[in-house]
């Protein structure tokens, strides 16, 4: 194992530990707005933990598959990609893949619920 120059534990482990402390030790002691803010911070930490290099690469691949966004928007608005028209199925699949990739980072339960 080679050393990357960073101290241990790694940042993701520190973030996970801090999140666990908020959820298990701090949030239960709070109520109202303070509890909401603590849970919101813990959720933001969970999202940050899911923003891995692999997740970023998957998102980049989805964006590449979509191609020119301005052209896509124009095609959608004009009806050129309506159901039954050429390109509809491929575009729908590419947009679904992007949506699912984004949800795996920001709201993974939404992807699980849709299946």
C-alpha cells in the first residue's frame, strides 16, 4: 500500500463520522428548527459522501450521451422528439439515465422507489 500524503482517517471517513455524530448524538437532543437544521446538515454530508469519482464519471458520461443541450431543448420544444418520432427512444433513455445518475447522488431512495 502506498501513501498518498494525506493523514488518516481520510476525508470521507471524517465526514461519515461527523454525520453519524450529528444523527446519533446531537439531533436527538434538539427539537424544532435546530433539529431540522442538524438533519439538513447530515443530509448534505450524505450527498457529499456519494459524490465519488465514479459518480462524477457516470454523470459526465450521461451528459456526453445527451450531447448539445441547447439543440436537445429546441428539438423537444419543436416536437421533433415526441413519442413515435425518430430519436425519441434514445433521447428518453439518455435523459432517464442522467436523472437516475443524479438521483443516486442526491436522492438514492427516489431511484429505489421507481423500480
